[in-house]
């Protein structure tokens, strides 16, 4: 464990955005400009400019410089499983692309000590015209393996990917699910010493995701070094020994997994408070209308609060701006635990309440009669729309709150999270059969 598998020092990647394309002049335009240059110079002098520069047209080709990754420094030891988390656009995929030598860094360096297998996005490393069989051998060769080694693993790879029937079909005809199954199987089975995995597992179905996570756990226990990017906080918590939190291209936290996940969840909320302005909330889904303007959490006495006890009433007050008019409005509030797992949801669609057509800004209030939750940190995800369209506004982790222990069952006992997050009262009796 003392050997360093990945050493990153001052790593940065800069992109140019919004740059105008270089304007190329025709031969006639160039000759005309050259001939007129002395006249332009004289005009500049007479006008008091005094610099004598030509009046050739210059295009703004600089554009805006954007650092997708900036000053990243860390070491990963052999055999470690390190999670990389952060919001969309935080620089997670850029980091893995630089480490995979797909993208050249703008500054800094990364030393990789070992054979790297990477699964960054669907299609990376596969040739679409080649069959699944040919791509397995191609990827193995890229990793430096001999044909005999690849043949030894071949049947295991095909069985894991569940593509036996299509193994001799060009992969350009594969569905995205088949593609990612085979890509993951190749990356995980061809004996890399370092495995880089991006959030591409989201393409597969639930059963395959579980299978992949199990495989990552298996290879990690065998001493493989894994760098794992995911939005699945439960997987990060279960698989990783350390975690990195990226925020706007910079490392915001590096260390204990639980502390890192907590910092990530806190960063999703404008404030760990019960009154949050949603107008420019960072987690609003891109392209959505800002219908939801504010959220407030109220306790049983009507006071603004971000602390409740198990089983206590909560009132969620939403300030909604329909922009013009919102017909048949629908609202959903999702309760997530600190691992970003949905615990339960409440929605106008399944309630007896009916919200009339909205013409102007108003407040929508949801009374949750009981928050039957085990102690811990929770967040609310909010959605607004109508029956005629998909959700027109959606925010993940819009506001956070804490649940404290209470005598929910009346016997002084309180289960921990291993029993589940939701508390349900029950009655038991024994009868003769």
C-alpha cells in the first residue's frame, strides 16, 4: 500500500469558449489591404491617433478562458479505491480524461504507475466497424496483453456482458446498454492495474449496475487501484476508502468518505437553512424555467426551522411564479437521505388537493402530517409542472434539514439507519393456528 499508483501535481486543464473563428481573407482582399496600408497609416496620424498602425480588420479570436480543472494535487496508493464526486461541470470527467491520456493537461503533470483500463463514456476505445470479439482483442492489445492472455479471459468477458449472441456483430449496431456492458466487461476483466470508471454505468439497467458495482468491489479486494466517478453516494460510501470532492474544477475536499459525502450534500444547498432563495439555485436542472422562487420549512408552530424530530409535522411553503399562466399545475416534493437516495415523495397528483390555474405569483403549501424518519440529514428535491407537459422546473437538494431522535414508538427505543430510513408503527399479536 506504500507504492504510489497515481501522483497528480498542480494539474489543470483550460478550454477556450466563445471564441470566434479565424477570418481568412481572399487573395484579392489581402492585396487590397496591403496596398491601402500606407494611406490608413497617414489617416491615423492626421486624426491624432499617432500610432501609425494599419487598419486591417482583426477578429476577436481569444474568447473566454475556462478552467475545467485547476491546481489538482493528490496521490493515490496502490490498492486504494477513491471516489470522485461533485456537481455537473465540476471537472470529474476532465480529470479522468487527463489521467487516461485522452486529453493533454494545460499545466501540471500526472504520473501513472501501472497498466490503465478506463471506461469514461460509451464508445471510448471501441472501433464501431469492428465486432465485439475484435474489439475485445483490440483493447487487450492496447493494454499490452498477449493473445493467449486475452483468450483466457474471453469467455468470462462475454458471459459478464451478456452479449454472446451478438459477439460477432459490429458494435455500431449495439444498443447503448449492450455497448456499455461489453465496454465495462473489457475494462474490468483484462487485468489492468489501475481502473478509471466514469458515470457511464448509469446507461445500464438496475441489475447490471448492481453487477458492475459488485465487480468493482471484487477487483478492489484483489488489490486493483480504482478511481470511481459517480453520483451514487451509496456506491461511493460502500466501495471507496477515500473520496475527492471537486467544485468548479478545484479540489474542495480530499479524505474520509463520509465527511466528503456530507460536504457534497451541503454544497448542493444554498444554505443549511430553512428559508432558501431558489431564483438562481445551483442545482436547477439546465433548461428548466425558474417557476420555483423560494422554499421555506415550517414546524408545527408555524416557525421557520431546519430541525425536526422523528414523527413531527412539517409544512413546506413554495413561492411559485407561473411566468404567464400555469394550467393544471402539479408539484412534487422528494425527500432524500444524505446518500442521495430517495426515501419517499409527496405529490399533488396522488393527493385530494387541487391547485387551481395560476395566473400570478403565489404560495403553494404542503402539509406533511408526519416526518417518520430516523435521525440524520435530509434534503428536499422540488418539481413543478402540469399534467400536459413534463416537469418544467426541477431542483435537486433545494434545501436541507435535520431529523433528531424522539420517542416515536413510545418505548424509548429508536432504530438506526440499518433498519431503513422510514419509521412505521405496527401492532403484533400471536394467535393459535
